[in-house]
C-alpha cells in the first residue's frame, strides 16, 4: 500500500504505527515549523510536489526542486526549478530550510549542503531527513545512503553545527517495514497468502524496539543543524 493511500484509508494511530518513518518526518516538520518565528522565510530544498508547504502557512515558504525525480509528480506548484548546487538566492536569505529525503538523490551532496548553508541566515536552522537502509527509488536519480557519521561530516564541511542527529527507529521497525515491502513481489490476489504471515509479524515486531539500544539498523536519520553566528570552534557533537 502506498503511503498516500494509507493516509486516506487507515485510522491515524494505525497509520503512524505502520509507517513510523513518515510519521517521524511529519512530527519533525511540525516541531521545526513551530521553532521558526511567524513570517520567517523557509526554503524547502528538494520540495518535490511541495507536500510540506501546508506546515508553513504562517511563514514565507519557498519550494525548490530540479523536477526530475518522479515523472508522475506535478512540479507545477514549485516556486523555482533549480539545481540545489546552484540556488538562485542571495547569501543569508532564509531563516530555515528543509531537506527531506533528498540528499540521496544528489550527485554532489557536499556542494548542495554548502549552498543551503550559504543562503541560510546566521542562526538559521536546517531540518534534514536522509535514508540509511532503503530500497532504490526514483531511478536513476538515486546515488547514496548515509550513516550518522557521514551526515555529521557533510554538515560540518558545509559549515553547519549539528544540534540533534537521531535514528528513525531501530532493527525491529526496519524489519517490520521490509516485511510489508515484500508484499509487492506477489501479484494480485496472491498477496493474501504471504500477507497472512507477513502482516502479523510486521505489527508485532515494533513492540520489541526497546531491545535495540544503539539503533545501528535504521531506516534513516533526522537531523537539525544550525548556521553558526560565528565560525564554529570545533566538530559537531552527536546526540
């Protein structure tokens, strides 16, 4: 089941339980928007169809994307079609920026993050979500997967300081999501047979999340970083 379909047909609690990665993103964007002052300028770098624009109705939202990731998407609501390596904005323009499940699609992620840092005001915030263990998607525009150390390195190289860098669940949520994903390989009515085995496991496995203390097996990471008001004195810390 596609996530947009699940959003329409599943009760909210069940949807958030099954699609915990997407629920994490929604929560992170909600909190991020609340941190920004009313009227703040927000850049959605890699906005796709602008699915997060509604979170910033009290801000000045700008959606930017190259518009090549998914041929089925409607990029008509974007404010700009642009390469994230060459953002068409002046230095110190935005109070905040999003980069949601986009970094893996960039051939030069370090360069793109430097551009985002350039257009952020000093003290400006970046909310980034990047996948760690995820299937190939939006082919052929899918290039990398990231560990927490790789993300911390890229952000430091861009001149940004990490405030938080957290895994989006651990091993048991990862396996549960992969079991659900496995249903795609069974055509039509044949899905019913494996579903009888996969679905109960997928619903039970997240209950064991507490056993995975380190969460080195994870679907991805969410991170908030800040553009320092002065030059950073040292490497970022991980939380």
